C-alpha cells in the first residue's frame, strides 16, 4: 500500500526536518506554504491601537508519498525534528494513495516511487 504523509509544521523547523528525512533516506517530497490554526484558533497580538487576533498562522505543509512500511519511521523522524513541546508544533495526517504515475516513463505505483538510495529501495529497518 502507498501512503501520503501530510505534515503541517513550523516554518523555522523545515531545514531540521529535511535533514532528518534525508538521513533516513527520504528523497521525494514537496512543500507548500499554508495558513491555518488548530485548537487554539490562532494568537492574540498586542499592537499600538490595542490587541488583535491573527486566526490563520503561517505554516509549511510537507507532503511525502511512500510505502506503508516506511510510514512509522518517517513520522518518528518528522516528530523528532519538529517538536519544541510548545503549542502549535503542528499535526500529521496520513492518507491512502490510490495511484502514482511518473509522467516521463509511465511507471506506475511502487515503481514510480523508486529512487536510487531512497528509503523505498532499502530493506525495512526495525
Ligand atoms: N483539524 C485540522 N485540519 C486541518 N489542518 C489542521 C487541523 N488542525 C491543525 N491544522 C493545521 O496544523 C497547524 C498546526 O496546528 P497546531 O499545532 O496548533 O495543532 P493543535 O492540534 O492545536 O496542537 P497544539 O495544542 O500543540 O497547538 C495549523 O496551523 C493548521 O494549519
Ligand atoms: Mg494549536
């Protein structure tokens, strides 16, 4: 089974998280800038004219599509690098992926996720 990990992380943690992912052999990934909030609903800031509420805070969304068997290790790597222990550290969603197509070659599924040295080409490490 192929899965997609969608991690919403602090912008300032992106480099540490990328390093942690490269260290375990994650090659393919993409990111986008997103705005949102979790349980706290944003933050209250103090300005010259009083306080105001920022409800949609900037975060990075990091997407990785990979084999089921590597999902837990990848979650551990992300959490290890992303956690400060303070509120707003982020959240991780895992989804099933129906299909992957590499456009250049027409490769499908697991074949399309094989990169030289990638975690998916390595035996599972416990
Ligand atoms: N249920 C959700 N659906 C979609 N995006 C979410 C959801 N919850 C949080 N997010 C996204 O994750 C980001 C980080 O959320 P946040 O870390 O504040 O989660 P939390 O559940 O409130 O945890 P904490 O208590 O540590 O703050 C948000 O800015 C938002 O972009
Ligand atoms: Mg929160």
